[in-house]
């Protein structure tokens, strides 16, 4: 029978470079969570391919709650730009908690059959 969670350090994967907004938020939340849980939390930056490399490492990890992914809304575009993804963005992860979404800018694509600006 398993002991109380957590009984070992937790890894938090940030799929972007250190020092960016996602990293800063992950480190701030991890520090508070570590204090609350009484367990070490290690933040690991795994940048590359718009978050795909870090997300892939989490998708391959044992689903035991000891490897967490901090995602960013921009990673949604990876499903369209990095085909095929090495994971299923809808089935490979379990949402652990909802947090307020970051400010986002919506974008729409204009489909135009014209070949010149004059048209």
C-alpha cells in the first residue's frame, strides 16, 4: 500500500527556457506548493519545438503525480504546426487543477482567393 502523497520529490517540467514568464510562474507556484506539501519540488526547463519536447517527456512519464507539466496557451498551436506530435494532446495528460488563464490574443485566419493586393 502506498504512503501519503508526496513521499518523494516532485518534478515540474517547464517546456520553455528559464527566465520567461511561464518559468517564473512555475517557480513561484512550486515554491509555495513545496512549503505546503513539505516536499521538494524541482523545476526542470526543457525548451524546444514550441513546448513539444517538454510535453513529450511528461507524456512518457509514469502517471503517478510526480511529474507535472506547466503548459502555456501557445502550446495549443503545436498540434497544428508539429505534426505528428509524439503524444495525444487530449489523452496523454490529466488536468490536475485549473488556474486562471494568462492574457491571450485571439487570432483569426483570413482566407482569400485573391492573388494580388488590388483584388
